[in-house]
């Protein structure tokens, strides 16, 4: 018998085993239980985060940390099983202390919204995102509600946009496996490109095409740069004085009320409209189908609905007073620099001025002969008249009848004869 009262080596081994078990139980209680939802560990997206995720330190108070998990369809990406998404945690003390100036440009497809967005994107104090809701109207995407995504983006929380891209990719992948059609193949490729870059249309935002973001940045394109991390984009967003997002996928202004209600967001809404006749021509140049006319009709109804939300006396929409501005595309292209000043005044940010860089961009963009249908460079003098020479009276009569409410509400004159159609000195705008 030894000094500890143990009679044999077997008793020593048993004692050591008991000590190891007790030690593990203490370790589990103090550390592993800090992760209160074990499912999150199983749902972790190792593809994107395994190299950059830093778990909380032992003993760290997790009450100050937000964890969000998102359920998604179980599938595979690059051979790795995915059963969900666990966002990077964001400490609450990283939230901004002052109100964040934010602008949402609400527009429709082929109405010149990209040009309006560039009037902000060219300013060095702006963090601009082009169509961050690109996938939000796809069917069966189980991501965050659109109003939550908008709020997060205006607060510089880039995880919501990344989640939408992931959900869209998983949705497209699942549907393509069931039915490998050309359209679904195209959607799958779109989501793959966006996944690779962490966002869609990166090259259209100057704030995330800087040399800090990409050392090999080109003066015209940065699509070849490595994907920026959410932390990099969040930092660039927080360092900007104004955050601007341009969207064509918001059907109702009530979608933006959640962002307006947030105490840290100073929101402004710019509602862009365009004459439905050149809008129709622009759509026909992209895709001439029987559905094109119906799409333009739906666009007209949507713009009327949005404007009436602002004009109504109902208490439900009183929050729009002082933060909503209607803009006609035709008024902008008459004098883009003058209108840029008006938009800057609307934001009410004293240091916003029309700088030399914006002047240079406007001059080159409004005199261009670029034929890229998705570009922002146009010869304005030709663009204003093109639809009057390329649309027949029969088509004009149809669209004017279909969109008569919108044309009346926003001050667009109807054309009643060929003589009036080809009288280019006759303005078709009501001032």
C-alpha cells in the first residue's frame, strides 16, 4: 500500500480516468455551452468561413454578440455539404453612434436608374450599391424579408446581401438538377458569379473598387479583383458619409418603412419615373415578346401606386413626408449637373457639391455613342427623340391607353397624330 492508500496500479488508473472525466465535464460546462445552439455548429458554412472565423474567447460574454442562423435547402457546393448558413457575429458596440445618411433610389427596369445612381456613385463621400436586391424576386428563395435586407444594407451589415446570394444559388442549383433548362442554367451561372465576388455588379460601385479593396484595380473595371470580405465592405460603408442603393425590385414604399423606423438611419427616398413610351422601346430592343407590353403596363400601375402612397392623406403613409422625392428621368437629362445639385440638396448634406470628377463623367456619358444596352453612356440629344422615330402610331396608341393614368399623374402628354409625333420642337412634358 502506498502513501495515498492505493493498493494496486489498477486503482491508480481508475483514479486518473475519474479525474479526466471530471475535468472534461468542467471544460464542457464553461466553454462548449457558451454556444447555446449546437445546431449552429452543424449548419456552419465551412466553404466561406473556415479560414476567417474566429470563435469567441473562453469566458467571453456572448450577450454582446449577435448570432444569426438561416435555414436553407440541404445541397452541395464545390463538393462540400451545406445544410445552412451561420453569419459572422457582429458586436453591438460596432454599431454607429450617429444617424447614418441613406438614400434608396426606387425605379423600374429600363428607366435610366443606372444613370441616376452614377450621379451619386461618382461622389467620393458615397458608398453606392447597384441592385443589391438582384435575387429578391426569385421564387422560393427563403432568405430574409426584403425590408430586413434593406435595413441591414443601410446599416452596413453586408451579411444579409451575402445570404440572399447564397439562398439564390442553392435554389437555382436545386431547381436546375430537377429541370436542367437554359433559363435555370443562366440563373445558376449568375448566382455562381455573384458568389465568387461576394456580391453582384461589383464593378458598378467605386467604393468597393478602390486600391485598398484591390491592388490591381483598373480604372474601368474591378471584376477581376478577389472577392472583398464582408468586413472590408462594412468598413468602406461605415467610412462613407452617405449610403446609396439603387433598386428596381421594390414594389411598395412600405418595404422601406422598417429602415425609416430605425433610430440610426436618416432615410431619403428618390422615386424615379420615365415616359412609358421610350421605356417600351428600350425593353423591345432587349427582348421583343408578347409579354413586353404587359410588363410595361404593370410598371405603369406600380409607379402610380407608389406615387399615390405619397399623395394620400392616410395616416399610414405620413412617414413619407419630407423624405420622398419624385424625379422624372427626362428632367434629369435636360441638365444632369443642375439636377445633381438638386438631389444633393434633397439629401441635406452640406459638403455635397458637384465636383470636377462628376462633371467629367457627365460630359463623357451624355455625349457618348456607346451601344451597350446596359451601359450608362448615351447621346442625350438622340435618345430623347429616338422613340418618336421608331415606334408606330399603333403601338403608341396602345401604350398611351394602357398607361394613361401614369402619364396624366406624372405630366407626360399623349400624341394624337403623326404630325404631332414628328414635330420635335413640341415638348411632351408638362412642367
